C-alpha cells in the first residue's frame, strides 16, 4: 500500500474538482486529486459556456440582468423547493468567478442565450482551433488552464487512480483510499475530502432506480460518459444524506451525431405528435430543450415524432431556419436523409404517404390522419385553436415525401445525490454536518427542483465551478484548523 499525506483530497478532476483543488491550493492547503481517467476535465471538455450575472462582459454590453433578478427568477422557477442560501451564494459569486477565470487566462466570447425568453447569463468559452459551426468546443482550454495553474501551486494529480473509499475516524474525515492502474492501493491521509465525480448519468441501474428511466430505451444520455455515481456511493457510505436525484432532461432524435442537418431539422417547430397521433405541445417550445424533454417524457412510450413534408424541407434548404443552431439553412439535408435511410437508421423515417409513414413509425394511422387534417386547417386559417401556435410556424403537411424523426428524452447527465448546505458541507439525512466532507458539481446539484433552470443558461457548468470554489475554500479552512 502506498501511503500519502495531505490537507485536502479532491475526488475527481472534472470541472468542479479542478475548481475545488485550485481554490484550496490558493488558500494555502496541500491538495491531492484522484482522477480515474487519463486526463483531467471530465465533461468540461465538451462544455460551451458558464453562467454569470453582473459580469464585466455583461456590463460592457449594457445587459441589465441583476443578481437580485436572477435570484428571484431562479427561486420562482423552482417554486422555492431548493436551498435558497445555496442558490444565492452561487449567483452572488458568479461574476467574481468569471473574473477569476479570466485572470487565469480563460477566454470568453460575448454573453449569449440559448433561446428567446432566457436571460443573457451564459458566457461562451472561446473556440480554439475552430470557429462558429465547426463543432469544436471551447471547453478544452478551461480544464487545461485550471490543471496547469493547480500544478504550479503544488497540487498533486494521480491519474488513472479512482478513489474507492472515504476514510473516517471519530466521525470525521480521515482520508481517502484509491487504487492506481497497477491495482495497488493508494491511501491519502487528510483532514478534508471533496466529492466531485460528475454524477450517475452513465449508470443504467442508478438511473432506473432513482429516476425511473430505462437507459437506451426511453432515455439516451449524451455527455455523461463514465459518470457512474461512484462519488455519490462513497459519500453515502460515509453517512451522507440523499437529495434531489434526477436527470438534466433535454430531447433529440438519437444517433444523429453524423447527420447534423437532419438532427437540426427535427428541432424546428414542425408538427409534433405522440404515438397516438395527437399533438401535445405548442411546437414553438422546441427551442426550449428542457420543456420539450419534460413534455415528451410523459407521453406513451416516452417518445414523439417531429413531422414535415417536402415543401417544408425544400424551404429550409434555401431559407433561414426558424431556430438556427450553428447553421442557418440545411442545403445538404437530402444527402443526409438518403444516407441515414440507406444505413437503416432506427429513428429517422421517410415515406411517400401518411399511411406509409404511420406504418413505418408505429403512429396510430387514424390519429395521424385526423391530426394532420386539423393542423392543415389551422394553417389555412392562421389560428391554432388547440395549442395557440403562431401562424408563421403552421407549415402544412401535404406534399410527399413525408419526413419524421423519433424524439426521445435525453440528458446531459444526472443531477443531485449528496445532501449539502450552502457551504457545500455534506449533511446526513438528519441535516447534521459530516466534519471534513464536502461535495460539489452535479453530485450535489439539487438546486433545480424537477427541471433544469434553462431560463438562466449555463448554470450547470456555473454551479460546478462556483460550488467547487466554495468547497475548496471551506475545505482548506477546515483542514488548516479554521473550522
């Protein structure tokens, strides 16, 4: 057994873990990071932006949203079923965290938002080695900057060394046990430990048990690879309480990563029906991935279908999309459809009649026929009396061929698991502090209630970094005798 000694052990080197490790080191603590992967960064390697309010970039562009307004919006959205002091602490420190990141060399583009109706709070990481629409995320610069700076301050990183157990003595944290890639036990004596392992978004058993979704059948997570809830399990074994476990729901047509224009086409506000052939949303909300994911999740078989015809396809080949997502039109969509169908894609359908489309998709043929007739009449009159969709989006479904994409709930990952307070101290189910144990990032992110707060974009990444900074500062102070 390899024996180590430090002040603070950080379990995992993703977004929250890196922020925690660096902050603890900045506060004078000796820090060890156990990371099971061969590199640091976790999902921040794919992240696009970070929430902040009253930042330098917002002030420069005269964006008026304030911390007080963001707090009110956040708490109203969650119906006050979350820790208000934790939310307030996160929001209040968000601008300072952006300044901190910029001082380290992280670069941001101008603040933006995902959809009309959200507040301008997401700060997009600058793309390096790519450009708009290149598919190259800006995120990799962030973990590199944090890792390099942490190393410069003496933080020790043990890669391919997953933590296995949080050690306690007399009810307090005493260290962390890990295992290196040679199978040797590595035991780090420490006064404080910070859990930041990224949740359980790639663990089918935990997803089924705690959220009710069947991984790969009615839920298709997209970003949480190798996040299997190991930190949550370790914290529970150490006495942590359980809180707020759910998925950060969005939606998509599965397996369309290589069919970009087709995938974007099925995020446009075309006709959407469930397996019964019935409409159930005003399709204008398709730009809001959280609301749409929620709506799809309550349909029969937890699926839906986005449908359009040849006229609509040809229109968007030449004209601007209703909801641009990195591209303005779909000039190559025909070739992508042909390739997808030739390769037997399970979730993309093309038919020469509505009857054939119903047979291929499994949609009720009678329900689909009736709904298309009603929908086309709404388009003719310019009034959708069923769900109040704007006339500009009521494109008829008349001319063959007909196209359908099968929509399912998906998720960027899991949320919640470990109960914490506004200092990121881990609590038991009886709300008692476990001395020396802290948690950050999505392992402890139970601040959304039942739905990701999409009206304030970038806040999962923002919470990861800010809660990591909170945990690092408090853990360092505790480990050095500050309580």
